[in-house]
C-alpha cells in the first residue's frame, strides 16, 4: 500500500491536539525553528518499516494475548550512533534469537521477537542536570554524552542523524534473515510525529513496528498517551509500582478502546520486592474490564541500584526474582505470563552483577560501557532465558 505523504486532515487535527498537550521529557532546543525545519525534512523521508510488517506483528501479538505465544523483547537501553555498527546490531539480534529459541523450546509455543533497535536513541532522565551541573545526556538523538556545555546542548540535527542510523540499523536487522520486529520508546515527539504515515484510514508510525510509552511520560493528560492512541501500531506502556488498578484500566480504555487482543502490552516494572503484591490487583481489574492485553515483565527498571563505586547496576538475582514473581502472579490468577522485556548486549560487559560468569560488585567498573542503564551480558541473558524456560516446564 502506498502511503499518502501526510496524514489526513482529521487525523492531523487530532495529532496537533495531542502534541499541544503537556509533554514531559522533551529537550529544550536552543533553536526551535531549526528543530522544526529538521522535523519537516524528516517527514519527506521514506518510512523505515512497512504497514504490512506492522500488521503481521499485530497478528502475532494477538496470539500472545490469547496465550498461544510468548513475547521476547530486548536490546540496548540506549542505542548510540557510535555503536550502531553492523557487528553490534547483527550480534544483538542473534542473541535475541538465541534466547527466544531457548524459551520457545521449553514453552512449546512460538516466541515473537522484538528488538530494542533502529530508533532507541532518546532517554527519559530523572533530573535535567547531572552531578556536575551540566545539562543531562538525553540520548544520542538529542545531545552527546561528552561532559562539556557545548556537547550537552541539545542539537536538532541529531534527529536527522538518528533517522539515518535507524534506517541503516533496520537494514542490518533485515539482512540477519529471521523475522525480527523493531521497537523503541516513543519519547521525542517531534521525531515521532515526523514518522507518521496514513495508509487508507489508518495512521501508522513508519519508524518502528512497536512503540512504547515510558514510566516517566505516561501522564493521562500528557501528549505521549494521546499520541499513542492515534496509532495503528501495537503499543506498550510501562507501569511501575505506583500504578493503581483503576489507572491501569483507564490506560486500557484509552489505548485499547476496541478490546483488541495484543493491541496493548502492559509492561510491568515493579521491582522484585513489590511485584507479588502490586501486580495481582492490576491484572485482576484489567482482565475483569475485558481488555485482552499482553502482560509483559520488564525485570530491569525496578531493580536498579547504585553501587558504592557510583555505577548504576542490577543484580541478576533481583532480575530473576522479579521474573519468578511475575510468573507466580499469573499462575495464581490463571492469566498468561505473556512476555519479558530485557536490556542486554552481545558485548561481554560487566554492567550487571551475578550469573554463571560470576561478576561481583567489584568487577562492575571493568567493562562498563552502556550509554545509560546497565545491560545483561550474553552469559547473564542466557542464565535468565534458562530460568524462563524452566518456569514453562511442568
Ligand atoms: C527504558 O526502557 O529504558 C526505560 C527508561 O524504562 P522505564 O520507562 O520503565 O523507566
Ligand atoms: Mn533503560
């Protein structure tokens, strides 16, 4: 299907209304006109993914929601321009497939593979300045990690570079052969809005098959939720331990108004010590409201801690405990533990503690290479996938 270059008038009005809502976590561009000009240039580019592929993912996710398949999503916390090498992209995708094959075998059902790749360049941050008082790094699509005022100043031309890197990364993902869909957090709204295309009566993001809204940008009256509601793509929403069951139902009503299996993935990231208490009433209430969502566990973001060395890290023990808790909750309620969402890399890093590779807290600084959050290395990822496999065996 050929896209119309712009979304149609009615959709454009809805899009503008969405974008006029308050938007958290947006960069303060020093030159707004330049940012608008870059975004206008992006609108003229061909999409990175096709609507046929996105519709195929919708079909596969419907099977996950029905309990017939499992969803494995993962990759870097933050992609960087420097690390978007063919080798890194190919090997990350290969690791995703390896983990998926392990789980598929044990679960006796297909595993839908979704990479955090080809657009995962924007990061939400808890403060606008870092410890030295410099503007915080917001991902390669906004500024540079280099700790100087100049490098940290948001630069709209980075949106154009991100789009070029995303297209090139998608090329490498496609060349890897096996079907892998791509996803990222829909955070930087100027970039995301410039990626919309109309196909018939549907508005698709041409930037990824699957987009999610993060824990820090899920305000009900905010721009991100309204933006996601416009899209035909499957949508994820991160929910942390502060989410009430009533709020979860409200999200489902807004983002899955037609009660379509797999349209909405609720990605719980509660922390290993909270998941068994906080998740059950949410699952019960959303299920009772008739929304066939996918329940996916992100065992990474609720289990981050700062080590005495100052490094942000995660213990595989905690990550595993959250996955265990997530499965236990769904087993007790008779619902489907539909998937997991991980941060991993093919690189043999020492960012997370534990696992059969025996990384200790003291080892963490040795190969700490992430641009943002600590990732599981291949050994730790396989440890976790084996655990998931075991949870599926009777
Ligand atoms: C992330 O997925 O990298 C992230 C920032 O997660 P969350 O929104 O759950 O904090
Ligand atoms: Mn992260």
